[in-house]
C-alpha cells in the first residue's frame, strides 16, 4: 500500500509550548474554567443543557457495584466506551464492541477479548486516578459507542475519527481530522499512532497528513489517499466549535467533534490545554492566525459572525 512518509519541514509562525502557556492559556483561560473543561461529565451535562449533541451516557461509575449493575442492565450486543471523567491525552479509554454476559467477557475494538475481571481492574485504575491529571480520584463514564459517518469509511481503522479544532476567543482558527490506525488500537490519539489530517479551516478539505510527526500520503492499513478527504457539514462543525466559547469561556481551547452515522456533529470534549501537533498536521503556524484574531474587536460578534469571519479571512495563502 502506498503510505510512504517523509520528514516535516520547519513551520513559519509556529507556536511553542512555552508561549502557548504564558501568552494564551494563562492570559485567556481563567482557573475556574479549567475545572469545567477538565471534567467530561460536567462538559456533557452543560452541552445537554444547551441542546448540543453528545454521546449517550449509560452510567456514571463510582464503584465496583456501579460497574456490575451497568453491565447487568446493558442492552444485549451494545457497544460502549469506558473513560475517565478527568482523563487526558486519551489515556484510560477502553472501547468495547460486544459483551458476552454469560461467559463474562467483552470484545474490544481491536478484536481482543477482555474478561470481566480485567474490565473491573481497568475501571479500578480509573477510579484510583491513574489516568487523571494530578492522579486524583476519579469516576468512570460508560457511554454508547458512536458510529462514524460513512464519509470516513476506510479512512479510519476500527475507530471513530474526530476533528480537533483550536478555538481562540470564539474563532475556530485551525483544525485537523484524527484517524485511528492498527497501531493506535482503534483510538484517534496521535501519540499512540493515529493519523492527523490537516484541514483547510474554510472548507474542511484535507491539506496534508502526518503520523508519528512524519508526513504520510495514504492510510497505512487501508491504502486510501488521505488528500482526498473532505469533511461533510463543515459549516455546522465550525459553528459547534465556535459556540463552545459561549459555554466554557475559555479563550484558548481545543474542541473535539465527531460526525455520527447521520452526519450530525457531536461534541466529544473540550480541552483547556490543547497540544500543538495540529501545526504539523496542517503545515501552518498558529501565531499569524492568533495575531489576526487579537487585532479584532470581537466582543459583540455572534457565533455565526465569528464563523463568517473565519471563512472569509483565514484563507491559506
């Protein structure tokens, strides 16, 4: 399969972690707003209150008994995802596609089996805070598995693709599509081997793609050409990402969105400390876009006006 990779060139105007922290996160993200963004359960409740689609919540797990009850009452042949409410970088997420209640085992997205005992052990690690910032005690969320839009068939290996937006002062200024691979175990996590496809922020069309911070031409497991990707309902995705600023009040944040089988954009989570590999995926630096937004008086701009501005002004030269 044609999936040769090459080294990435240096990116003009790239934002580094130090400047991200000092000039944008500390300046534009209030400490109290971190608490909301870092908690996926609170994020889900706030989104639901404001009529934003999220994945269906089966159970909130505080203990062994909660998990036992959730498994016993789960509809037959239902896939689900277990994740830490305050986890980061995709750690602790377990994707289950099938449950055998009689034999007491589950089938993971990768096709491997996991026994109930192993599942209980995994959830206990979540509750003990192994995957949580600061290793504080946590809770586990059991959500219905989201099935992806058919537009991405063959572009993601046994996993849900998602779109990461960088949103600054309510303006979605950069985006990438994250595609799972065999090496990422069905997860759309770049650190674990997923692919990042840089997207034109004005159209949702693919610009280029990376895996392990190297340029890549085709999906290593399916051979499909990544440059052919165009995200459907792009304006709706932009609007959803921009509207998160109104809810979470974070000046600099990551917003993760997926498209379900009906092509409906759903909110997965928000991130108050988004990584910067999106610059490698798009081949663009964030600083020029950040400067352009900072020079605007956007205090009275609605969500739709901010999206219109992005589509009109943040064009690729």
